[in-house]
C-alpha cells in the first residue's frame, strides 16, 4: 500500500525520515509567478517574498487529472493507495482526489478526510506511513487514523487577518469586524464540519499566544501528559515562547516544531503560531 497526501499538511523532516509519502502538488500564485508549494519554494523564501510582494497570494489545488496521473504512476508499483487529505471543509482537494481516482481505474484508492490541516494532518499522514512500513492491513490503519483524528486538536492565532479574509477562509469568524478592531482570533477546526471556528479573541498577539495555552487547559487538566507540536509561519520566536508556556502547564512530549507549508501561509500570512496536541493516554501507539 502507498500513501498519498497533499501540501496542506506539515511535518518536520525528522518525522518523514524513512517514510514513503507521495504529495500531490498545491500551487501558489504571487506577483505573476507560480510556485509549487514545498517544491520550488520553501517556507523561509516564501515569507520573505510576501513581505515585498505587490499583491496578495492565491492558491490552486491539484486537478483531478493531476491526481489521476499520480495514481496511475503509483499503481504501476502497487495499486493499493491510501489518499489522506486536508479537511474537505477547508479545501476541495479531497473531492478533486476522488474525481481523479475515477480516471485511474487501475489504482485501488481508499480516501481519508483528516478534517484538519497543518500539523494535525501531518500526524495522521505520519501514522499511516509508519503503519504501511510496518505491514499493517488497511482496516487496522484506518482505525488508527480515526482515533488520531478524534483525539487530536489544532489551535492557532495570527497577527494579521488580511490574508485569511482575502482567501475567503475566514467565513463566519467575524473577520471584517476583527480586522477593524485589530483583534487576534484563536482559531480551531471543527471536528463536525472540518471548518474553522473561533475559540476566543485577544487584543494583542502576545496575549493571544498565551491564551492558546488556556484553551488547551480547557480540554486537558494542567499537568496532563500531552503529545505536542508547535507550528509557525516564519515566527520561531513566537513558537519558542508558546513552547515554554506549554512546558509550564503540561507534561509535554514534543515533536519538532516546524514552519507551515507555503500554501497554508498564503492564507494566513507571516507570524502565525499554532499547536497540535492530544492526550498521550488517548493517543494510539504508533508502529
């Protein structure tokens, strides 16, 4: 079995080491140029470009034809494919993959909607790739992914809402009002709809980062053993601060912090700080 995902997921290089993961391309358009996220533009370079860009970035997802091409290529080696994607509530990537599979009947594709993105999606993709490496059957792998999806949360804050508003991702999160009032929202992804929802808001970014820890404390008692990973958009200082605050409140088992993919940063802009977390007691043992 082979694993396919997309560039809406974030995973530190240490997590990917030794794993076979095939990524469908996600495109970024900025100032008249087109880039493949994570291929011909990396996070550090992308955020530097944003600071000097004349316009706002836009993104495009892989077409069904591009998915079909990828599935056909992989099927030549092994037709069993598990395709794991960014929340269908936030992107049409999942639906494009489903349509693409219809064009590649030689591939036997099973789809899994992570109902999240970034580090939360990365955790599921990593687990699936490790299961494949260990020789797990599909049903056992899917059961593990469902459990990880159930127990993992993702929450983030960002200093500037103009990118979310421009990308149309903010929806019902009071985006225009928040922009006017300079409010820093705290945003999670709903497990029911796979869409963003607002869990709070603060007046300053520093307070918003601290409030992320309070939100985790609403889900898990202080001192709880947690599996944790901080993600950021060219903000290592903010990531380090959040990590320190979490260490003060919880018994953290850390995954390496990582920059979010350029295709995600196109919708958040620079400065975002977020965290994926789960109770260690509830998290399945990975192969």
